[in-house]
């Protein structure tokens, strides 16, 4: 079944740890995105990708990095987690071009950094 | 500048009352606009887009280019409509710019 998967769903970790949030999709989409959803529920784009080996920074500056080695996989990494990284992270995918507005979202990862 | 503004953080109405969630945009060109919804403990999902001119779950949204608005309306709110609603604009790179969201609370 076509879907977007995110793991882990919840993560509590100490300051300074390296973490990777996983995102994979079986939608067959070229474009993928990472959003940060803050406590006020605002959505901010932090990374996006148009396809394999393509990654771009979004509108909100983030210390995280992403990679896109396979079409279906778009992991996000924080080299050294800090309490300011505590947030909900949403992964999404969409078709390319004009259909890019039709984004499909994963269930999210809620990250807490102590 | 490309921007989406949702002026209300919270909108509380009684069941059966009409609902209007406001959205204004700033875009120099022909805009593509969307409404996304996030129900409690569910994923963010597309509700409707202006280009399809459809009614989903009783909601409609009309693009008003003169007022640069794309308000979401429903004549009779239901308790199950309680959710977070986001207006979104597709930018020139085909990415979405989301508004800050409006929480709709429909009281019995």
C-alpha cells in the first residue's frame, strides 16, 4: 500500500547525541520534504529534495542535514542534539511540477532533547 | 514577498453554526491555493484545493483575487470538524508556503 513511514514516532534523547530520523515513502514520488512543527503548531519547511542526490535547505534555518541516496528514502540527521531541537518533525512527499501542492504527510516524529 | 496569513489562532463555534476560516495571501502571479487539515492524532492531509472547485466534507473555498483571500467556509459546523486547519500557497518553485494555522473548536 502506498504510504509514508516515519521512525521512530517518539524519541527522547540527551543533549549532544547524534540522531537520525527516518522517512521512507512508497508513493513513487520524486519530491520529499521535512517540516518542523512547533508547539504553536506552525509548520516550517527545513529541507526538501527534488530527487536522488538533490537536497535544498528550506525557509527555516536548521542545524540538521539530509540525504537522498534512494528515491524512497529521505533521512534527517542531527549531529549533536540540543533542547532547542525539541519539536515535531513531519516528512512529506509529492509529485513533481504543478502537482507539487498535493503533499502527503507521514505520521511525524516527536523529538524531545533533555 | 510570498506569504500566507491566517489571522485567527482559534475559532470556536457551536455545532450547527456557520464557519469561516480566514486566509489571505501575497503572491505576484496566478496563485495555487490549498487547505490542509490535521485532526487530533491524525496526519496532516489535504482538504481541498481551489483549482478543483470541489466541496469536501461540506467545506468550500473560493479564491478572491481582488481581496487576495481564500477563506474556508461551511454552512453548518459539526463536532467532527474540530481540527487544525492550514491554508497553503504553492510558490514559484512548486513548494508550499503554509499559514500559521487556525484551530477550529466546534462545541456541542
